């Protein structure tokens, strides 16, 4: 398992929507990158900046936040805590 360091967080992105609210299917070329995910692991934080998120939290993050990492065929994001906009 990946263990983030310092103020970094490991996030599993939510699956992209495949249908609109009206029931139309969205083609793969038109799907947007999801901006919501679940925190799988969080680092210990920094001396002057404690961690505010923990494993299991659902978070919203910026569109271009984090670095994509693929492990065992699954894609995860590693990002700084400051890239997280809100928790749900």
C-alpha cells in the first residue's frame, strides 16, 4: 500500500459519470475528469500544519490537482492537503 509523506494525501478518484440527468449516455471522449474522491491514506502532517483530512473522507479537489499514480491497474492521486478544496 502507498503511504503518503508529510502533508500529502492518497485519493481514489470517483468514477466519471456515464449518463446525464436526462438519461443520455456520455461518450468517452466527452467525459470530464472527476473532481471528487475518497481519501485512502494521509501523511502525518507538518509541525506547523496538522492534517485536517483522514482516511475515509470524501473530498473535492481542483481539476488539475495531484499526480496520477497507477498501482496494480488502479489509478490513484497523490496531492498536497492544500490542493483539497472541501470535504463532504
